[in-house]
C-alpha cells in the first residue's frame, strides 16, 4: 500500500514537472504550430539575422548577435497547405558575414548566385496574401552587404531609416501581434 502511494506521488510529480517543461517552451515557439520570427543584429558585422528555430536562436546568441525585436512575425512550424505555403529558407554568406531568409525562387537564385549556402528551413509562409496576413519584405543594404527581412511596422521603419532598399515580398506571415 505504501509503495502504491509512493509510486502515485512520484507519477503525479513527474506529470507536474513535465507539464511545466511543456509550458516553458522557447520564446520563439507557440503551441507547436507557430514560430516567432525574432530579429537579431550583429553590430560588428552590421548583419541582421531573422531567427525562427531554436537552433537559429541559439546560433544568434552564440555568435554575438544582439536581440532587437521579438514577434516580428509568426510563421508556421509545418505547412498546413503545401499548395499555398512555401518554406522560408535561411542562407549564409561567409565572405559577407550575412544571413538571409528567403522564400521566393528569385530570392533563392539571388542567394545562390551571390555565394550563399543554404542552412535550412526556418518555417513556412504563405505564397499569396491570406486573410489576416502581412507581407514579409526583403530589404538590402549594399554598403553593409546585408539582407533584412521585416514584416512589422517597426521592422520596415528600421530598414528604411538605415537606408536599406526594398527588394521584394518573400511571402505572407501573421503579424507579430496576432498571437
């Protein structure tokens, strides 16, 4: 009888601690369906980095990038409609020290032709505008040789005030304030 109570108490403690671990997901993830696009900046390299995955977040911090803004946008962790959604792919150019997130054929071709290496899929975004979505803009600063993905009013204002040139819409995302 005592052993059964002990096992029951241990089981309850394990359940409580595992529930707390699930509730304390990384800041970039929300209930397993959405990922937070977080903006980081490296002052020495003058490079913007859009972190989406836990690995992106870890690498940004490890490499000396400074957190600038959470909730730039929300992207899907997995696609829900492969006909209307496309992967957001992270590229890196070691000669420039530049990370680039892109989802369009033009963006991928541009990255590859400029010597960028594919690092992986960050999440999924819509190809076309959907109700409640906003454009994910790609900006470029030729002086810094830096790409910058922005969806929030603060992100686009930051890009424009730092003399980045608008390049294209990569796709559509949920606004950072949506969830």
